[in-house]
C-alpha cells in the first residue's frame, strides 16, 4: 500500500535550500511507503563494479513487529519480488539475527521490532549500465492481530559514494556469521545429536550468563520445525537445547536432512549448516 503525503510549500522551499549532501541522501533512499503501523523503503549503497549493496528498511510503531524468514511457531514471513528490476541478474536477501517473541498461544514467533534493515546483495547484469531496483514487498505487522501489507518501491543505484553506506554496513554486522560445529568461538555449538528417532539435542557453549537463543530451519520452506527449547538441567559446561522433528513434510525421511541452526546471544550471532544424522 502506498500513501503519498503532500509536502507543504514552506517545507519544500526549505528542502531545496539544504546542502547537496541532504539532496544526495534523498537519491540514496526511496520514499517511505507507509501503512497504519509501519513504513518501508529501499536503500542503495555505493556503486562499484557489478556487485552492489542495497537494503530494505522497515520502521515499526511501538509494540508492533514483523517476521524473520522463518517466523517460528506462528507468523508470516516477508516475501519480495524483484523481477521488474532493470539490469539486475540476482538479488540475495540477507537476514539480521531475529528476536524471539511470545506468540500468545504458548509458542514463540521470530522477527523484528522498532526498526531493521535487511541487506541486499545485488548482482548487475552489466557493470557499466544503469541499475534500477524495483521491489514488490509483502509482509505482516503484528501486535495482538496481524495486518498484511503490500508495498512497492523503486530506486536507482547512481552514487559513487552513498550516504546510506554506514546504515548498510551496520546492518551487515547484525547478520549471523557462518560457523561450524565445534569452532573455538566464545559462543558456539559444541555438538548436535539425536535422542531416539524424533528428538534432537544441541549443546551450546556460551561465554557468560546472557540469554542464548537457538533457531532451526529445514532444507525447504515446507518444513515447519519448532523453536528449540533450553533444558532446565543441562550437562556441565553447556546449555542444552532440544527440539522435536515435528513439522517435517509428510512422507519425508529426515535422515541426512540439511538443517540450518542460528545461534544468538546479545550482539553475537552465528549460522551453522549441518546434516541430521
């Protein structure tokens, strides 16, 4: 949904009088597309070569949230369509580590509140030609009830040095870093093992007493695995999480399935790709 707010003449005169840096900022971000409880826009980073950095910025009213790529026990993941873009070969959405919310039904949903920027890795077809990103953005904003939002945005990548670079690099820092089970990071997964046919145990090492969250995703979107739970009584030296192999598509054998585990604690987050043994 797109709402255009008329600009008063006095405000327009003030904007025209502002410095070139402010004018450049307007070129590096599309106008906010607003609904009753959120706003969304595109950001463009500095252009150099065929691989570009962009972003989708969300602002949410207090008390409202939107969802991660996997929404958890309930919720609706955002969907993006970039097919109407010009001179773009591929767009990869990168996802900052989510927050865990009580979903009001005894489970947890995963997502973001206040504001978030999803970085975009954009590959141009031709490095020496203009690039225009066009996005159809479908997402939900939720308080006690969820409201679907449809927005469209367009932005040309023209800046040699973008004023949005700092925001985009800050967003990249919140994307979980790739890691392997057993890595010697202060926050890491030490072991993943089966307990019977349907239960998975994940042992986590954490450097301090801060809250640790673990999320799991299946190999395809039709897997609906639950949010792992922290056991009250874990073995010495680890925090043990457990989840059941519920939500596996009918007729699917989970043996050897490729799972993605996301580990979050404070400002640290890591992503582990494993095969279920």
